[in-house]
């Protein structure tokens, strides 16, 4: 508060004695209310400084604050003040604006370079500001969002399981736990929701859609309102047997129903899988602008419509709650923990409360601020460049200013003229920067990872425009004032000296500015190299398969020609031999039919031009986002050694299609599948042949596994699996995760195909329409819910890294360019200043090489100083990035050396041209001037 | 300085607001500023602005620094701890009350006139 007390010195002493303590106290209260919010604090300080200075001035002038009409004495003092200010700064300002515009037009080179340079800096800073502003600075769009928390069920026992690396602490909670949380006093409101992927089968349409089951309280937490119809009522939260109802999002309403106003009461047809069908009645359309914390659904259904069977203790819903006022997260957690845990022990299940703002923005905050910082550095480089230009420009104008002063122009008047000229430059540059930002922002949004919240609403608005103009004016004023001050002190005496040959008074200042610019460019280049290296290292991680040229069609499995009831163990035991044969026969035919069906579509797909192979698989597509595991252990191993293994039902040819590597043993062949005889509820008569990934071999067997057996035990029985081969480990979710455990089995008793994979020699994206059409032609009942390429799926997992790498590379490149321009202008200016000297040297016998060396030596000095300044700064900056790096040390000497070398080479290259020009100076011409 | 309340009309809106707030009872600066911000629709009132206002109002004789009543002291101490003892309380002077009343009458006359000229139609409630 001492600083604020100092500010109060602007008030008269009597005023301070009466009020300073109270004022400081009020400021303290304001300060405390913003603790932990740096932006709000900065804003408070800015306003408090303005407030103290302005009102201090008015208090000193004795301007009273009470009456609507000012007493005469105040009016006099105020108008006197205004008149004085006007005489100094306002009069004939229009003329100076004209002069400023004329300066830009008369020297188009100067105008073009300085406007472009500033526009580049202002444009990139503004574009990033628009993103930072929308994503980080604006309040989240939900009512009382600061009290919103996500309540996660946590499975501590899964923390080390590679399959659950991303989801173990972000899990669901059970239905009863949700009901109990609603009664807890710790929460004002608790909403529940769950997502599901379903098929939308209205006549003429078959498409995969995202359906969310939500409670009425969830809708109220999200501040949802309808533009048509009604929301879900609390009665729809619980009853399962009510008629199904549905809400449309505005996007679905427009896209699928043409925004018709008479939509209420119409029916939609949804299905979990092809063949089955449910009908729901549309009861409302959400208002545009309604947003949710996790993406957007196509349809919303009441949570009461989830089957009652899921209302036991199993975790089935995601929970979101609003904490009671004044309640801390810790207190909320203490209330929620016993409810979420239920009967489990704390090491099996526990709760976690995360504020929604943290959940959504936590991981995005630092990288975005860093990138914004990068844009700020680029802006600084641009400013330094313009400062250099202004210094050079000032030198050429000494003559003009000297004439003005000799004709009686006051220093203040000269200063005003130069300042207004700079302001004209600033406004032009800021407008150009704003235009650049308008163009850059959509590109930035397109490049940015889609997971950033609120990204779709990023736009250049008044706030952003004000930011651009403000930044432009501030930078030019700050960087232009120095040269203007120097220039305005020009005395008429300068006229007597031959100003054309006078070396300027501040070559050192210019050199320091250029050196600083190089230092800043080094910081940006180092960060860009670190992020680039990270991306490179990430993408060169072995995936275990080849994603290139791999097209994926996700399908909902066809309805089977006939159904088989799988008997329980007791039922099977009590069957007669005849019944057993009939059962096996039916099962065999079912398996056979499914197999033929799947083989048929694969055959058609393989016949497409450019396709080398195709295969099908069930759940657990790598990078497909969904996970389904079972616990396995080696035969004879204790239960404690069980691990979660991703089980994948595949067709033969899968490993070739995926481009996986067979490490040991043999691949799966048709013969491994055709063993339906002997399948019982109690288990197979003979073990099922499986191929396992290398990770399973290492973690469950600890060595050579081919020929050994895996065991899965569950209430349904004991199942044994013969390991016949080992393949490379395929990553499941990210480049950086531990190798997940996978097991591949040929399509036998589990009969659902979820994904068809097609390997092409060409572009995978180009073949997607043909793949979709082929499947539809083959079996209209097979619904293709989505098509994509494996490269796209894999790419999404590194979207953040790619965004950072690209953006920082752009900043680094721009900084490099600007630094080169800066060096060039310094060298060119020095050559121009030393023309006479160089001419004399040449006349006295200096060789061109000597002259070149003379010029290069000077820029070399700037480069060395710049690098020396930049290295520690780059070291500090790279420490900030260390959490975002992968397999690259933030102090990697290789990266630093490379960045420094690139910068030095570029800077030297930029000074070669002026040096060459210097070496061609004709002494005769110079000496005659 | 014997003056008529009419001499200082019209008041600045913020001054009138402050008089209205103080009409309920004496307040210290921080409590006054919070109430004013609430009435102003959350618009921030920073210390320099506020205390120059209070200073001018005191100089015009509209308000004065008063000894807080015992009840208020106890209340304030419970609110913010021992610090509250040192707070300065402001209260309306008789002149201030007259001025507020005169300003209210002035505004009322304006509203009446607007109503007569059918600029606004709402009935007085």
C-alpha cells in the first residue's frame, strides 16, 4: 500500500491529512477483493493511478465536485487551465496532422517499412489478444460459473494402468450417489449427464449423432433456455416409463429440421444399434448461444430415460454441481467424498472436485499466455525496429528543425509537431495491424486445437480494436518520444555546421536498440525451435502401426439374420445332448453368417481401386477415443497380477492392414476362428487362440509368451487363451503414453463389428466417399456413422503441440525477418553517415575488402552484444516452456546453438548489401560533394 | 455561512445519491462507497474520486464528520475487526438534509411537468 500512499502525494497536504488513511484503506479493500486475479489487479492499478492523478490535480486546482453548475471561481480556473492546455497542444494541431501525413507520403520507403513492421507486430498481438480475451479473460458463459464444479469419481487403483492414464481421475459417479449429492447441503444444485453415441434414423436419414442424457438441474446449471417449447422438468429426471421426450440444439434444429417453427410434437427416431428403434417427441429447442462445458450434443434426452438397470451402484453419470455460497472446494469435497465412495474402500474409489474454470482452462492457460507473450515480444521487436527507423529519420530532419527553431519555434511546439506526426504513423500502423488481425484471427482459430472453450466465438470486436489502437499509439509514443526529444533540442547553430555530414549524436543508441532487437529475436527463435523439436520428437515416436493411407469407416453392426440365446452354465448343464447339438448348430450358423457378411464387405472394399487390404475390428480402435477392457493374467499366476487389457475383435488381415509388425509366433488365420463348436457359457472346450501385444508379453509373462496361456476369470466362468503370436504395441490415446496392453482375437463369439479399416496406396481422405458408398451398396442396414482417416485421429492428439509449434515458428520467422531489417537499416545508415570518411580512406588506398570489413565489424558488434543479451533471456523463457516440452531439455545446447547461428547468419547476410555498397563508393564523387 | 438550500441546486447526480444514502444514517467511507457502487449499477468509484467528493461536500456544509454511535461501533468492530475503531463516519448536516429535500422537490417538479406534457405516462405509485 506504500505505493498507493505515494500516489496520494498528488493531493494537497490538507486533503491528505484528512483523508489519506481512509483512501488507502478503501484501496486496500478493492485490492483484496481482486487477490489472485492478475488482470483485474492490473486494471485496478491502472484506474487507481489515473484516478489519483486526475482528482489530485482537480483538488489542487480547487475544482469543487458538488454542484451541477460550477461556481464562477472554479469555472475561471478550469477554463484557464483548458486555455493554457489548448495554447500549448491544441492550436493548429490539424496542420501538424497534415504535416505528419505528408511526411509519410513524401518518404514512401520509410512509411512502408515502418507501417508494415508495426502492423505485423500489432496484428499478431491483436489476433492473439482476441483469442486470449475470449478464452481466458471473459467470464465463463454460465450463471455463477465461479461456483460450478465437476464432481468426478476417481479410481486410485487404476492410476498406474496405462489404459486408464487419461481417465482414472475423471470418472463417472453412480446414480444413487448423484441422488445423495442433491440432498447434500454443500451443493445448491447437482446436475447429472451422460453422453451416448446413437443412430438417428428418421425416414431417409441414417447418421451417427451425439445424444446427451441430462437432468433438469444440469440444464439449469448451464443456464439453458428455450426459444421454443419447454425444458425438461424435474419429474423427467427419475421416471423411466414416461414417454420419451427430446430437446434440440439450435444447430440441429437449423441443420436437420430447417429451423421450422412447427417442430414441437414431432417425433425423432433414435437407436443404439441398427435394427432397434426408439421414438422420442420433440418438446423444445434451446436458445442460440446455449453452451455446455464439454462440446455440443445433437439431441438432449432426459436422464430419466437411461434404463433403470443402470441405477445400481455402478458409475453411470457425470456430475456437475454448484457449490453452496461461501463454501470452499475442500469443504465441498469433504461432503461429496463419502457419498461418491459408497461402499468401496478409498483406494478403490474416491471423489474429486474440480472448478469448471480450472477443468476447462487449466491446461490451456499457460500455453496461451506464453504464446501471447511471444506475440508481445514480436511487437517489441517491431517497435525496436521502428525506433531505429525514427532515429535514422530524425538525423535527416535536423536541418529542417534547425530552420524552424531559428525562426522562433519553441521546443514544445517542435515536440508537439513530432509527436503528432508519430501519432499519425501510429494510427495508420494500428489500422493496418487491425486489418491484419481481422485476417489472421480466423486462421488462428482454424489452427487452434478445437478443445479450447469458447473458441468458436472468437472475433474482432470493440475491445480487441481498442487494444490494437491502444497498443499502436502507446508503442509509437514510447519509442518515438526519445528521437523526438533529441530532435526538438536541435539548436539553430546546427545550420552553420554542414549537417549533411555530421555524424548523428546517438549511433550507440541505435546500436543498442538493434542489439536488443536481436536478443528478443533470439528468445523467440529458441522457443520456436524448442516447440518444433518437441513436435518432431512426438511424431517420431513409434505408434506400433502405420497411420498413413489408412481410412476408417465406423459402422453400427448389422442386425443378424437370427438370434441365439446364450444359455447360462446351469441351463447348459441341464440340456439334453440333442438340445446341446441344436444350440451349437444355431450358434455355428450365426457365427458363420456374420463371418460371411463381414467377409463380403471386406472383399468389396478390397476391390476398390488403390486399396491394398481391408479389415474389420470391434471396439478399442487405436486413437478412436473409446476404451473397453477386461482383466487378464497369465495362467497359474495369482489374481493380484491381473491387468486391464484392451481386447480387440479383429478379422484376419488386420495386422497387415494396420501395418503392424509381427514380432514372434504367427498371425491369426481363418482356422483360428472356425471353432464355434464347444462354446458354452461356462467357457470354451479348447482355449481360444489370441495374438498379444509386446506390452502384454512383458508385463504379464515377463518373457517369451508364445505357447503359453492367458486366463480371464469372471462370474461367467474361466476362459483360457492360447498365445500364438506377439505383435508390436499399438498406442491407444497419445504418443507419449505407456504402451497399452492389447489382445487380438478373431471374431468368434463376440459378433459386433464397429470399424472397417481400409489401407490405400494413395490419399486416405480421397477414398472415404467410395468406402461409404461401397458399404451402403453392400448392406443398407449397415449404418456408417462416420468416416475419417487414421492420420486425422492421430493428429488430433497432438493438436496443441502442433498449434504451439506452428505459431511459435511464425513468430520466430517474423522476428528473424524484422531483426534482419533492423540490422540492415543500422548498417545502411552508418554507411551513409561515413560516406565521406570511407571516400577518404579509399582515396588513400583502402581496398574494397577493407571497407567491407569496416562496415561488417560494426554490425558484428551489434550481433555479439545482441546474442549476449538474448542468451540469458532465452534461458529464462525456455524455463517457462519446460512443462510443454517432450524429450527436449529447455536448455538444450543444440537448440540454442542452432538458433544463435541462424540469427547470426541472417544478420550478417542483411549487412552484406550495405557493406558491398560502401566498398563501391567512388572517392572522386564523395570528395567533390 | 448561512445559505439557502436552493443556492446549491441542481446537484450532481452522485452528490444527490450520496445524500440519499446518508439519509438512512451515518456511514464510514468504505460502506458508503459500496452502497454507492450498488446504486450506480456496479460502476466503480475509486478513492480519489470519492474522497474529493466527500471533501467538497464537507466544505459546502452538506455533510460532517460525526462520532459513530456505540451500536455502530460495535457493529463495525464485528465486521472488520479492531480497525473499524479508526474509521471516520460521515453524516448529514441539517443543511445537507434541506438541500437533499430541495433537490428532490426540484426533480419532482420536473417529473410532474414531464407527465403533464405526456412525455411519460406511468401513474405515480
